[in-house]
């Protein structure tokens, strides 16, 4: 892709590497090892192949996975393969597009360590919606805007605060200028009336001058920047009189083939709890979520050691958005699930950032963010009183993440969630269950797990 205007100047001999959001189709049939080695110049592959194993060791890639084709591996391992391709080339400029997508906390920590150990003259440009990751690895932040982009020599969080202060100052300046212009116009109107009654040419001239000053101020005045919303995210909470929503009586959590992963011990989920399940990939977090969902379906009965109060209505969103039928359209999906008219459906979808033209498309053609907002809209219309959220921020931009956080908190929604988004976990969580050594234990906060993952 070439720029539509302006120039890009590159130093002679500059090397750069880019990690795209999605795995290039041409690499699908490569093994992980071959995909990484193919990033090297052909004449150095044999002599430098040992470097791939060193990178795999640092990334904690199991030996068998290194020889498997990428199309057979999960999104997380595919992401690591693309990062390893960039790592092995030792570029002068490294471009990373959503590098933490699909990575668990352990691998995110590896990525952060690698970036922290790069030579200081290596330029790194990152596009990411992972706020904690950006805070940990960046020293400069660029906010792209149509009129004037803003650059700060600060990490993301500090840059965001500085930008908000600049915007607030711009808004105060705009309001002050508009107030001054309004006062000048009022003065001009008074003088104009006096001039008409008295027939004074001097007052007529003065009136014209005041109006011209007001016009100049209005022409120069610029309102503060306002981001265009990608669409509203709203939740519902129908409430319940029950104080204890669920009881877990030492529930065994196993793989589909019956292998025991851990036992829960005796646990209670109370109204208002926002419980975060912590643990490394593969310990059984999603399996526990599935058991809880099944228990809600059988509300009032004991299901695999889990008892849910009969008034419990669960809303579930998984990380792959599997509850959204890709072959349907957004309008048809809502019409089929909920007893609401077409006009309201169109209005609700538009409010979620899905315009009339998109409402008629197959859901498969929507972006990940649009699908996520559609899933959240369907969740809201179901009016649950208990939310099961598996990686709910995966496809949301930062604005969407922060809106979801605010909705969960303001609605006092009871929820159980799994997330690798450290900012989201810290903001939303009130209780933390850690799965380790085949047990579930409650911890005071997630920080020790974040540090050790």
C-alpha cells in the first residue's frame, strides 16, 4: 500500500519487519520452524537455523509444536510464529499490529521482555488495544486524528491523561471564544438600535466593526476534538432477590475425555460478585464456565455439584463469539431471538454502530468489533442477571473496553469472567479465583498471578 499524499523517506539498507493481525495465507501449510526460518535470507537459513530453536525456547514452544503445520495450531501459537519471524531477522524497524491478540499472560510477558531487551536504536511501532501492554512497553504515543494527530513522549496511560487535559483546555478556550463573540454581537445589536433611532453614522460604523470582530473570532474558534463512537455498548440487569446465586460443592472440572483438571472446593457466588477466574492456558477456566452455564440451564436442580437459584438468568459470551450465527444477518438474528418489531431492531442495531446497509449483510462479513457489539446487544436484550464472559474485550477497541467496564460496574451486574486483559480485570474484578495445582483458591488480587504468569 502506498500513501495517497506526502512522502516516506527510508534510510539506505534499512531492514524492517511487520507482524500482521492475521497469519498470511501463504504460511498456513508451513511448519512453525519453516515459517520462522523462511523470514531469513535463503543463503543464511542453514547456518542460522539454530537461532530459531533459541527463540522457541524463550517463547516456551513445545518441541512437537515446532514441527506442526501452522494451520493445525491455535491462534496463539500462530501469533507466536509471526513474532518469531520478526525476532529472528533482528530488524531496524519493527511494526506490530495487535501483537497480544490470542496470547495468554505468560506469552505476553515473554513478548514484553523481548521488546524491553531490544537495542535502543531499534524503532518499534505498535498498534494495540491492550492498555496494560502499551503502558509496559511504550515511551512515545501517537493518537491519530483526522485534523491534527497528537504526539506525546509518554507511555500510553500518561499520554492519554495529557491528551484529555489538552482537549479540556481546547474546549474551555472554544467556549470562552464563543462567549466573547456572543457578547460582541449583543453589543453590536444594542448600538445598531441606538444608531437607527439617532441616525448616527458613527454608531453604524462601530456596529459593523463589532460584528466583524465577532465573525473573526467565530472563524478561528475550533471545538475540542470529539471521537466518533463505534457504537453504544449497554447491558441490562433484571435483578433477583436471591443473595446466593450459585453454590459449588467441590465440583470436579475435567476435560471432555474425563481427565481431571481441578476441583473447586466449596464456593459461593453471591449477588453483586464480579469474579475473575485466573490461571494459565489449559487449566480449565473455560470448562468451568461451561459447567456454570449448564447449571443455570438446570436452575433449581443440582447439576454436577452446582446449584443455581431458580431465578437466575445467565447471559453468555465466549471468546470466539460462537453464539453469533455467521450465516445470519444482524437484523434476522435479533428478530429470531427476540419478540421486537423491525423498526426497533433497526434502531437498536444503528445505536450499536451497525448501519442499515450492514444490517442486511451476513454476519460473517462484519469486523470483529462489530460482531462483538452485536453480541453485547443480544446479551442486553436477553436481560440476564448473571453474566458469564469469556474474553469479552478480545474484539473491542479501547473505547469499547472502557464502556463495557463502566456498564458492568454501573449496572451492579453479577458476573464470572475470564480475561487476559489486565486493565479490564483490575477495573472490574471484586473477587479472584486462581486455578493452580489442580485446585481452585481465592486470592486477594490478581497482581501475583500477573507477575508470575
